[in-house]
């Protein structure tokens, strides 16, 4: 029996279907929730971590959640700014991700990043908390990003070894088939869309073997695009997103803006309306007498 299965048995005995009562998330824009705006969420963003926490809080009145993630941070910045505060909050469940910005925008070396991540995971796991670690998605089909595919794959292999070494739970986004669908991504092709954040929340809950109410979503088929239309879309993306990124990277800029975490302290989770509609999603057929069949 795995540690997670033992924890689940203990949690089922105390109510809520799992043993965790304090969840803390560390990371960058992926964990902050960029790409998933929600006016009633703290910071105006929901994201996979909020969705994940909402499910864990169901039936657990004393469940608390903090999210220390801040967009744009490199791995060392995440460790410098978030690791000690996370430990001070004494979580029993931690989500740790980072390194993507290093690889994408700063030519970060996967081996060197892995050394830093290994030390951080070792520190978190030593507290006795359950740790979630995330392998990055496969961007092989995205222009420009496909050129860094090899470095992401190498980093992911390091993360898998780190997870095994420290007996933590891996959420492997590289092998998540839903993320191969373009509608799982924001128009900037870098951040997850609401659909993508939903898919990652499901994957994280499944990795912990936690019963939950989230259902896999089935986006409607996209119309077929010819080569010319695809290149037009690529050029539009480059003008709107890629070139501004490059300008910000290479031109001198002023002092770095210090953003604040959206949930720096553990607090209760507000469960959002499960009848939420997603764009371009085919809802399941309603059963007789059950209403409209809206997607949760």
C-alpha cells in the first residue's frame, strides 16, 4: 500500500475522503492561475490550484489553502521568496513547480535547475508533508517553443528522478493528452486556458487518488485549417506575444516590479459554481429530467 493510499484511509476515517487540512502552492504564473481570470477569485485569477483546493475543501470545514505563486519568477526566485514562508505555514500538502521561465526565456540549463529543485523537494518532503511535483507540458507542436522541447524533456526526466528519490507524487503534464488540444491554452500559447487549468486540477486530484466531482471536458472539434490559415495565425501570435516578449527580454528596463502573492496566508476556500460554462466545450447529454446538462 502506498503512502497516499494509507493517508486516504486515514482521511476517510476523519471525513472529507482525504487526510489533508492545509494546502500551500509554490510556483510561477502556472500555479498563480494566469490564463484563468475569475472576478470573484483572489487576485482576479482562479487557476488549477484554486480548483484543486475547492475539491479538497468539500466536506472539510477546517481545510485551508495558501497560494504563494507569482508570475514571471525564475526557479531561484521562487525558492528565495516562497520556500521559507511555505515552511512557516506548516502545510501537510504542498504543490511545487518552477523552472519553466528559466528554460523558456533564459536558456536555463536543465541539470543545474534540477539540483536546485532536488534540494527544495528534499526540504519540503522532510517536513512530512505530501508533496506534488509537476513535469512540464510538451510544446512540440508550437512554433518557437518547439525548439526548447529537448531541454524541457531533460528537465522532466530529472523531475521524475527527484520524485522517486524523495517519494513524492508526480503530476506528469507531458503525458496529459488533453493538453495537446489548442483550446487548453491561452491565446499566448504559454499559459493554460480555463479548460487547461481544469484539466490540470483533475490530473492533480487523480495523482493523489482523491475522489472528486470534476469531470474530464470534451472541447468541440476545431474547424480544419489549411497551411495558409495556420501560418496567418502563427504570424498574428508572433506580433502580439512573441515579439513583445523578446523586446522586454533584450531591452534595458527599470527596477523589477515586486508582485504580491494572491493568497499569502492559509484561509478557507470558497467553492465556485459547479455549473460554470467553458468556451468551446461539448456538454454531456442530460439525463431525463435533469435539466440542461451544463458542464461543471
